[in-house]
C-alpha cells in the first residue's frame, strides 16, 4: 500500500512539474512577443526618422517641403520637378512603412492605440488622389484590399 502511495505521489509531483514547465514556457513566449513588439516599433520609428532625414540632405528641397507643412496634403503639381521626385520617394517610403504597420497589426504585434494612429495616417494619405497610384503599385494585395475599403472620394487640389 505504501509503495502505491509513493508511486502516486511521484506521478502527482511529475504532473506539477510539467504544468510548471508549461506555465514557464508560456511566460517566456509572452516576454518574447513583447520584445518582438518593441523591436518592431523601434524599426518602424527608425524608418520614419530615416525618411524624414531625406529632407535634411538638400536644404532647398527640404525647405520647400517643410514649408508646405503636411507632405500627405500636397499636390505634386505645385512642386518643382526636383522637389516632386523627393516628395514621391517620401510617399513611397511612407507607403511601405504604413503597410508594415498593417501587417504587424494583422499578426497581433501592434497595439490597438498604435494601429489607430497608423490608420488615421493611412486615411490622410489615401485621401490624396496623387498618392493612390503610387501606393496602388507598391503595396501587397491584402493591404490594397484594405485601402480600397476606404471611401472612393479623394482630393487632388490643395490650397
């Protein structure tokens, strides 16, 4: 009888050990996801900063774009050819960056508050008729489907 009780005790202790191990692995996975989330946010922020540094490379171009305020609300028709090329590149970089946010959100790696901010930026950009063709040729199909879910109206003339 004692042997059976010791055997049962060993099995129960083994089950607690397995359960404890599973809990530990779960906590490690959560910590790994948090670290990955932090790295993704850092990478996104670095991409945004790098794209803004373009403006500092050429004082004339940078000044013209900075003076215009929000680049997403510009009409490239009102820019010089040289500045228009930089504007297009910035818009392309932002398209990739925002697409990245969309993909991270879809994977559950982007917190809801960060996604809401990105979603607002997406709509501001998508409302510019000059940006739509750039992004349409740049992004993956699932993101393009998301973009096409926005209202079809856009603005092509800005003050």
